[in-house]
C-alpha cells in the first residue's frame, strides 16, 4: 500500500466515523466543525472523502505481492 492509499484510507475512515455519528446520534461532526466558517469548506471535505473512497476502491484491485 503506497502513501496515497494510506492517506485515502485514513480519510475514508474519518468519513465513515462521521456517517456513523449521523446514523446513531443525528450529529454531523463535519458540519459542526466547519459550518460556522463556510458551507463551501464542508462540501470540499465531503468531496475529498469521495475521492478518497475512489482511491480505496482501486486499492482493492491492486496487489502488494508480485508472483514470480
């Protein structure tokens, strides 16, 4: 797993925890932290989580081990 995939995995985990908070407690942590600043910043964060998810999907189809 390269460094980009590791960063993407961390971002996806943070996004998943936010969705868990929304589902369990109806509390949006990203909105709580960044809503006073700007709705645009929240949308950028959500977009980054989406891009990180796409990167993590590509990690499913790559192998770290080479077969000789």
